[in-house]
């Protein structure tokens, strides 16, 4: 009898223990891992524009467009820019390094309507005829003009090549007064044989005063945002809403610009920025994130 009672008491105690434990045990929850911080782009300074040209250059060109001091192609990347003072196109021809700048085109060859603010320039052989063509961005009119290379340094002007609605990408009143610098890059982003564009605009964090009535004249405008304009074919273009990249330390009037070229021959077009405060030409290597 005692053994039977002891057995019953032991079973009840064990049941109570299990019930107590089961009431305390909670199902395990796997916490999601935090999103990794984006990897900063790998950068490298590849050249320096001469000091006297820092503040007066109008456009940055990176690509194969100079051969033996002439406008042409030789298989190596070159650096080019237009100067405000004489509106000539200068090139730093590339081989193992970059040579000193040399004027390769006079402004009369590619048009007299060259101005500093609200305009960006790019070079790209859009029709694949071996002659690099020029593109000019007019931010106030929201269009890109093609200057088709006919050979021998002569260009045919097509007033409008691409149009795009910038909409809320232009929150700054200064754009309507031509007092902001902008940037343009031309390249084939998705390898479909069509020329695409990147457009760089001066922006700033919301807590700064770039949105004030002074617009881009505000000293706090020290950031640029780069947006992609995709060529859909048939004369249609789509502006992607989010910026590809934001870069700090670029003042609205400091002579900066952008360009695209596959500098390391990995099949991905790298991003180039010239910084007017130093004249440095910086490459941001594309690892599939630009």
C-alpha cells in the first residue's frame, strides 16, 4: 500500500514538474539578421587637371576619343574637358599614363552655345561608326542634344536627342536661373546597343538650406546625386526615381562633372568624377553596385 501511494505521489510530482516547465518554455524565435552596411565604392585618383583649369572647365569626358593628338580612337582611355574661357575641347591622351592637356577641337567645330551653368557634356560613339559623338545636357529645358561626329572634327547638330521629366528631382529654385552645375555621362548600361545616360544634380540633406530661395547659391549645397536615364528605344527614355549614388564634398560651383567608362576592362562601366577643388579625376570602380 505504501509502495502504491509513493508511486502515485511520484507520478503526480513528475506531471506537475512537466506542466510547470511547459508553461515556462516559449517557442524559439529567429531574429532576422540586420541588413549589412553598403560597401563603400573602391576609388582611385587617376589624373589631375592642371590647376589653372579647375574652376573654368565645363565638361568631363572619359573614353577612347583621342588618337595621336587628334579626335579619334586608339583603344586606350583619354580624359577631356571644355574650357569656359575659349570653349575649346582639351584632351589628356592616355597610354600608360595621361599626357598634358592639348586642344584637339575648336569651339566653332561643335557650336558656340557653350555655357557653364545648367549644362553637362559627355562623349560616346552612339551610332558605332568609330567616331565618338558629343552630347550636351540642358537641365532647364530637360533635354539632351546630340552633336553627331561626321569625321574630321565636324559635327551635325540635332537639337533634341532625348527628353525627360525631371519632376521632383529639381527641388532647387536655382535651376531655373542657370546658376547650378550639372553633370552628364553617356554609356550603354545594359549592353543593348542603345546609349543611356547618368545625370548628376547638386542636392543636400533636408536639414540644410539648399531649398531656400537662394537655391544653388547656398553654401550648404555640397552634395551631388546621380540618377540614371534609361534608353528604351524608339526615342523613349525612362528616368529612374532613386539616385545611383550620392557624393558629398562637391560644391554647386566648384567645377565638378561625371563620366562613364570601363576603366578596368571587367565589363562594367566605372564612374568618374572630377573634383574642382583639387582637379583630381577620381574613378569609382563598378562592382555591380553602380
